[in-house]
C-alpha cells in the first residue's frame, strides 16, 4: 500500500502538463491534419472539378459586353465633344440667324442624325435632319444633364445632346446614333444579339445591332436585364440544352452577359446585354485523386507506425518503468529498449554497463516519417500537380476573338482620332492661327485620346499648341492626312495623326496618348501587346520599353501569321508557362499604311476556369499542406522530444559511468521530464547508500 502512495506522490511531484506538452501530442496533431487532408483530397480531387469550357465562354462574353458598352459610351462622348467643339468655334460668330446656325451645326456635327435650335422655353426655331426629341432635354438645367440616351420611335437608341448658344436665349439640340460595334456570328457559327435595357427594365433592340435571335430562354434575358438595370456587370448561364442547336446538332447553353452604359463615371441610364450560346460540354477530371488519397492513407499509417515504434512508444514505456523503479515497487525493473537514447537511460537505472551493440537513434523514425510525407508531396506535384490541362478549341477561339475584338476597338479608336482631326481641320478652316488656341484646348480637354494637339508649318515647327509638350521631333509633316509613327529613338512611342488645314500650308498634328492605347489592349487575366511590323512593342498592359522586340518565339510566330492575314491561335509554352496565344492585324485602311500593327494576346491557361486548373491547384495546395505538416512535425519532434531526450541520455551516461555529483534537472513538464525526475531520485538514492 505504501508503494502505491509513493508512486502517486511521485507522479504528483512530476506534475506533467497537458496539451501541448507530451510526446503523443505532435503525433496526434499530425494524424488529425493528415486525416483532414485526406478528406479534402477525396472531395476536391475525386469529385466533380470546378470550371468548364462553358464558364470560359461566359467570362469572355462578359468581357465582350463590357467592351461593347465602353464603345457605346465612347460614341456618346464623341457626340458631346463634337457639339462642345462646334459651340466653341461658333462663339465667335454668334450673330448668325437661326437658319445659318442650324446649317453650321449640321455641317460640323458629323455624328448627328438631327439638329434643332430652340429657345429656352422649348419653342422650335429651326431644324435639320431627323426630328429631335427636344422634350427629353431639361432646357432649364442643361449644364447638369448634357446628354440623354433614349429609345427612339423606330426601335433604335439615340443620344440627345444639348448646349446653350452665346447670348443665352437659344439652345442647340443634337441627336445621334448610339454606336455599338457590330457583333457577327462567332467561330462556332452561333449567332449573337446585342440588346439594350433601360433602368426601368425595358429591353430595347439597338438600331445598329444585329437581329434578335430566339434563344428559347426569355427568363434568362429578363433576369439579366433586372440585374443590369442596377448598374452591375456580370453574366448568367442558362439551362443546358435550351439554346439554339449548333450546326453540328450539339445541344447548347444560353449565355447572357451584361454591363452598364457609362460616360466616364456617369451612368447613361441603360445597360447592354450580349445574348449568345455555346455548345454544352461535360466537365472532365473527376476521380483523379483516388490514388492520391489511398497513397496518403498508406503514408499516414507508415509514419504513425514509425513514430509510435521509434519514439513515442519507447518514451512511454521508459516513463512507466522509471516511475515503478523510483517508487520502489516490488519486482519493478527496466525493460529492454531498442532505441539508443531510451536504452542508455534504462541502463542507468539498472546501474549496469551499456551493451556494445549499436541501436538506432530516435531521430531515425522522425526522419523516415518526414521523408515519407515529403515523398508523397513530391509524387503529387510530379503527377497530379503537372496534370495536363486540356484547353478546348472553344477557349482557343475565344482568345482569338478577344484579339480580334481588341484590334477592332483599337482600329476604331485610331480611325476616330484621325476623323476627329480631319473634322476639326475642316471646322476651323479660314480661322487665324492666333484664334485657334481655344479650339485646340477644347479638343484636347474633350478627347483624352490626344496627349497634345498643335499646328505646324511646312518645316514641322509648332505654331500654336494645346495639351502637353509635343514629343514629336521637328521635321516636315507627311503629305496628306493619316496616322503615322515616328522613329524609335524616343523613350515612349510617338504615334500621331495629321490633317492639313484647308487653303493653307499648315497641318494639324494630334499626338496620341500611348497610355490610352495600352488601356485598349487590356485583357481579363491576360497580357495584351500592340506590336509593329518589325515585331517591336508599341504598347502593352505590362511593363515594357518602347519598341522592345518580342522575345518569345511563339509570340513572334503568331504576330507574323496575323500580319500575313492568316491568324493561327494555338497553345504554346511562353516564358515557362502554358498560354493561349492569338493575334489580329490592324491594317485594312489606307490611313494605316504607316502603321502595320497587330495585337497579340497571351492568355495564361492557368487563368482560365478549366477543370484541369482546378485539379492542379488542388494538388499544389495538398502538397503544400503535406510538406508544411512534414517539416513542422519534424521540427516539433526534433526540438521538443528528440533533443531533450538526447540531453537526458547524456546525463544518464555520466551517472552510469559513476558521476554521482551531477544533478539531473527535469527541464520539461512531460514524460521526458518525469523520467529525468526519476533518474535524479535514483542518483540521490545511490549517492546516499555510498555515503
């Protein structure tokens, strides 16, 4: 009975702490983490993966819709800028009659469908072209509402712009088309429709869009219209099989993408809907993780067995034996240990000489368990982590359409820059150079595509200028009007448009803002570049140097094919990552003779919502968790268990060798600390007997 009390008292003196102390804690934590990792892999790698080719097309439609909405908003800006510039020039000739005024604005507002001059009370004084919805404009508050977008009586959409004329008693009102780039049949020969929806939810067919196609899912369009009316962007995917059949009779999925129409940050009260479809495609890749889960289970069993047999079990047995011997239990003895550190400590309790036979260290079990986990991580990364992502033909064609749409938008912007400059030159013809500065300032302030606009003589010397300082080197301007690119010696590309002033030897030059050009080649998750015929970078959405040559052979090959008129989108390895590469040329007009440019799009496959990417990312995450668990467990076992056990074994060796004067200090409130306390009691007992 006394022995039992002594052992109980001894255990109380040792006072082992709970979590996170204890030799079993790191093992339990490792088992829990790996069990959770197995469940994660079973769900994420063996279930149906996220992403699909349909989602790839839907996201591209969303980008198309945003691009179309941006173009439509830009057309409204053009109408506002046209009227503002015309009013600025008209201000010096304010004594004209109503008929002369209407003729002036009809001539100098190139985008106008109709022009009207009214008094501030709304009375019509003169009109030209189509009837103008004067009632839509608040004539008493033109400054706050300079433009309105509305459906016309013919089922189209028009922008109505107004501005007060000098004198304050007359207002000019101009109506123009809301210009939306045409949307043709896509590469899969599935038609697409552009619709506009008012803030009230009314769906309107745009005057310049395509014919409405019946997609069999009107509810999808209504839901998209309701969300778009709130000013939000996004896309909705309909029920599989409800879209129009593809030419090869495959079932299709309807898609509706939507984006608000804005003028800068100001809402125009409408949103754009792009209604399309894509062939139905089943997600692939399910079940690829079953082998990984089974292998992880085997690794977990192996690691746990190694750690229990090589560290946790021997320490726990040593603790039980040490308590029994130190408390004087009858028949208590130290059992044999096959681990080096615990064997040396057990020998010290028996006061015998250690056996000569070498035994493995406890660190061997820790290293082997860690190596098993790291091997599983490496195997996962080398197999599932390198899983080849199947890029469907749809995704490749979508990227080509991105390149083509970007090239079209860029071509339209460049052409509009030249058109604006030509209109401006015709508008100010006959005006003295000294009087041109206000009009030039109005042009640069209203059209941010220009960094500077100025008038030069035959030798290229600037006579009057607005905007930032010109970058173009003084040299005779090219003959006629057009778009040009100067030499490659500048720190930034110098792109400019020219238009001769009628009846003079002067030329209006408009330098384009390269930053704005770079914004036009922006892509969702990808990289867009504008390159010239010598394959040098003119603008890009990533950091670049002016006229920096394209380094990657796939990009060079893609651009070369596009400039030949035979674009060939494909999947390539670019700078160590798999990407879909597509290009589209900009030429097609004599105005672009000096600008043989192309847009090249590099869309990393990892950015596409494809099932293969889901599998690879999951494998990388699983391997990362397993690696962190292995290294964290190795550090925990080594620093918290193995090294303290080795220090205690060294103290036991000194005691076994006859050193009774060195006190054994229990440094940890766990099983190793308990063994140290028992060894110290053993040392004290032997020391008392010898004294």
